[in-house]
C-alpha cells in the first residue's frame, strides 16, 4: 500500500456548511450582501489577463494594506484566505514535538492545521461564559509552546478578549512564543474595551495580527487574507507560502474593497443591528445567549444540538452545528434572520 503519513490519515476533514434547496445558508459566516459593483468591475477587467500568473509579491495590495494600517509593506504577508496565512504561521513556527495552543472551542481549522504541520495541538477549554481562559492558557505554556492563537471575537462563541486581558496576557507570555491575534471578525466588534491587535503588534515583537477579506469585505469566494507581522516573521511566511497562491483577481478585488470601506461600513452597521435584533429575538424565545461581537450568534444546545439542528433544517435554515456543544448561526439579511427566528418558534430553548 502507498505510504501516507499516519497523522494525515487520522485527520478529520474540514467540513463546509452545505446548502440545501430553498434553505437559507447561515453556516459559514459569509456576508449576506452581493459583491460591490466596483469590486465586480475590477474583477471583470482582470479576467482579461487570467492566462498570466499573478504578481507573486502581491505588490500593489501589500502597499495598499500597509498604507491602510500605517505599517511597512515588509510587515505584510498575504495568503489565499487568512486560513492559509494561519497555516503558514504554523509551518514557520512549529514542527514535530512543538506545541500550538488555542482556546477551545474556536476556529475548527486550528487543530487540523497544527496536525498537518506535524506539531501538537494544545486546546485550552473556554471559561464557563465561553470566553478565552487566558490564565489557563498561560498555565499551559511549556518550553515546547511555539505559537498561541487568540481569536477575538471568537468563532463560534462571539466572545471577545479585552485590551486589559491581552495586556496582562502578553506581559507574561515568554517572548519566544508567537501570539497570533485572529481578527477575522473584528469589523463586527463594537465593544469599547476590545483588544486592538495592531496596537499590540506595534508594541510587542511576538505579536501577529491576522485579517481576512472574507467576512466584512465579502470576498470569501476569492480567497485573500493577510498577516501583519514583524518583518522577520512576515519574510518567513513568504518563504513557506505556496507560490502564486493569491490570484490576481483576489488581489485586485482586495484593493477595490479597501477603496470602498465607507460603503462596506454601512453594510457592517446593518449586520450589527441585525445581530442585536436576533439576540433579542432569541432571548424573547427563552434562549440564554451571550452577546456576540461577530457576525454570528452561538446557541448552547449541548446534548440537544443534533435535534435542534434538525428542526432548523426542516424549517429551511442551514446553520453550523457542533454535536454535543452548540450551533453557530450567521447573521444574514433581515429576511434570512426572520426565517431563522421563525424556525425556532415552538422549539424549547435548550439552555
Ligand atoms: N479565522 C477565523 C476565526 C475564521 O472563522 C475563519 C473563517 N471561518 C478564518 C480565520 C479564515 O477565513 P478565510 O480563510 O476565508 O480568510
């Protein structure tokens, strides 16, 4: 039989939320709006040259991102989605016997990417109120810890890490450990005391911030995300990147999206308002939900997860269920959200 790495054959596959006919798809934290006209226009223009390889250095978009955040272009590394940049970070930092820590539950890809790299995932349970347990994470750091992911707002619970919590955490994390602040959902976070990853990036040599164009910018289908990282680390990310990983269409669309941030902000505002409406609707129906600062809400359905998910599906709502734990439901358009709330009518609140 052909040899394959045991660690790979043992891996669970990353599962994508699948749509079903006539259902609303609220399973992937996608932006419910259609792409902006200005973005579609540049993608059309670029389509004329798809017979050519993209600019591997992603020069223009890197310059644009650097200007946006007032950092140096050499501190930006792009990838085909921030999930790819997360993989690059792990590959560049951790190998066999090394440990990569993250809160759990958090983004499902973390443990998979760590195992693919041959390193050891160290999941640290969230607190009882679904937040990062930074004290427990500190206590779990060993001399083999190479990287710690801090996801804020956390997927799927929607809880944030505060500025003060991060300050205290970073004061005590050894400087040899890289702390990756995954801000995939930061645009939806309007809490006053939230961590601003860039602020810590500017002050600490071991902090990387991860951003994506998939969520607030609505480019999930084009695949582009980036790290803002200390120069040496950003250079290593480029070394481990798959050549030509970020398409010319994605690069152009990202620039057009940064040019349209005001227009996108209006959409973000609507999604935030809808999130408040959905949370209120859930509470009216007896659900005890924590505030979420992402573009999704988290139902702690525990043992009834599969049952509640089944009811949602029967009512034409596809969400992301984590068996035995909870269900994450993306904030969609007002109509989609109505459909979700109506689907829960008559369902006894699980917790
Ligand atoms: N980080 C988090 C926390 C996420 O939830 C996701 C997507 N679900 C990503 C990163 C990756 O997104 P993308 O690869 O589309 O940029």
